[in-house]
C-alpha cells in the first residue's frame, strides 16, 4: 500500500481537486428554419421558432 512521504498542503490538494471544476463549452445546434446556431431545446433567437411553430415574436 502506498504511503505519502510528506504531508500535502491544503492549497496544493485543493488546487489539484479544483482542476476538475472547469466548465466546458455549452452544446450548440442549428435551427431547422433559418440555420443559425442556437442552444438545444430552446427557441431560436434569430427567427423565434421552436418545434416547428412560432414560439416567440422576434423583431
């Protein structure tokens, strides 16, 4: 069984654990109607369509 030779400081162990907290890039998909990029399962900000219907009014 492995035993560490020296005690690891709190800052060293916390910074090592914090490397797993990074947030990746959010997913993107193309709008079926206008082809612009949008977040999945959201209304398109460019044309306002979602699931084959006009969901929001866009100026």
